C-alpha cells in the first residue's frame, strides 16, 4: 500500500506561522496513526476501548518526557 503525505501550505500562501501551515497535516497524521493502532490492537484480540486507553496512556507518558 502506497501512502501519500499531503502538501504543507507554502510560506507565501498567507500563512502566519509554520505551526499554522503544519496543523492540518499534523492532525491528519495523528488521526491516521490512531486508526492504525486501534486496528492493530483489534487484530491482536484487544478491544477498541483497551486500545484507546493504551493510546491515551502513551500520549500522557510522551508529554511527561
């Protein structure tokens, strides 16, 4: 399966900050990662709730480091 990364808004397209330019792509990638993680957990026999709880814990651990 081939995956394409969406374009980032160019600097000269009335974008105020790099954060603003990257925000849409960041949110799409974050959502795609979560969907893939939940799908992998389901295939391994975990429930969606267990997968989402684990993802939340991983995010919390990541923000503490």
